[in-house]
C-alpha cells in the first residue's frame, strides 16, 4: 500500500545583515537535521524579498548602528516524510527553537548586538497548490509538481 508523504514548511522572513543571516541559516540547518533526522527529507532555500515593514523595524531597533538597513530574506525550511515523525506539533517546536536562536545569537564579527525583526509562516497541511509551491521552491525534496508524491 502506497503512503503519501507529509510535506511541511517553516518560512522565516528576516531583515538582517548578511553575516547574521548566514550564521542563522547554518544554525537552522543543524537544528532541522536534529529535529527531523534521516529518512525525513530536508531542504533549505534562502530568497531575497522586499519588506518595507521589516526594514523599518530593523532601522528603528538598530538606530545606533552605522550600517545601512540590510536586505530582507525568506529562510525556507521544508520537510517531506512518510514515516509519521513529521507532525505540526514538531514543526511548531522546531520553529520556536529557531526563533530562540535568532533572537539570542550574535555573530562574532559584529561589534554590537543586531536586533533582527522576523515574520514566521508555518505550512503544516497542504492542498495540491501548496504542495506544488513547496515542490517548486524546494527541488531537492524531489516532489512532483504535477501530482501528490506517493512513497511506496
């Protein structure tokens, strides 16, 4: 009997310096691997996005910094699994851990603490369109964009 893989995504939009973004992405990949080990398939994609609201929040929170406002990025972590380990509760737990890391960590190359505004989006149940969007954003998961993935 074929089992349909569960597909979920955690998307965190941040306005952060490149160094802080890179350090966060590295930590997020490690935490995701610990939370969802093999055979769960994982993918991390970073996309540059425009967000006036986050840029404004970054500028207000970091007014003492001399650097210009950095770019805004979507850090997207997606997962596919048919074993039953991938649940909405576990995705929420991972997202809380990731946000704790984002709020508390400071990259070594920074002279002063950088406050990072963020927006969290969790996709824990997908319809056909949502699954297709995740498949297109995360080709490393090997999901079909035409039909639901079936694991046998």
